[in-house]
C-alpha cells in the first residue's frame, strides 16, 4: 500500500524525464489530475490523459522536452503525510525567484503559487517544480 501518492507521482515524472521517456503512466486520483493540469498550465508537460474505468483508471502524463533536455529540471515534495506544511496567502514562497512554481492545495482547489497569491488564499504547500 502506498501512503503518499503525490510523492509517487513526482518520482515517476522525475524518473521518466531522466530516462527521456515520452510519457509516464500512473494510477489515477483526482489530486494527481489537478496537479497535472497545473503542470500543463505552467508549461512543464505537453499534456495528460485519463484512461480506464473506476478502479482501473490510469493517468498518463506526456512529458515535454527542449532538445534532449527535459523542461522539468526539478520536482520537490514539500508537505508529506508525516509533516504537513501550510502557508497563509501572504507567505506563499517564490520558487527559484519566480522561475519555478509552487503547487498549493487550497479551499479553492489545487492552484499554482501565482494563482493562489492572486486569489489571496493559502493552503497546504504540496510541491515545488522548476
């Protein structure tokens, strides 16, 4: 049994990018799909798709490359099951001086750090992507 599905997702994406794979498939969850939407919106992945029904649903993430180098340079899980990390709206961090993205789970859904600052909402700081 897996206790941290978000960390598993980020690790699969990181490993696939290092192996220069075009896509990576993982078990589906709504949170993972929302994270994939943010990665697409911020330009880190080419796209994502959901296949299957109910218990056999799978999320496929299509990676994006610039030449042979992955667009995603790094992924870091911040809040984890053993140590949750919450931030108020005024303290949302800027990742790599604005070149990266913070992914935050808020009461308005999963948002990028930029969108959360714009909507003035805080929440659980899930991950950094750069």
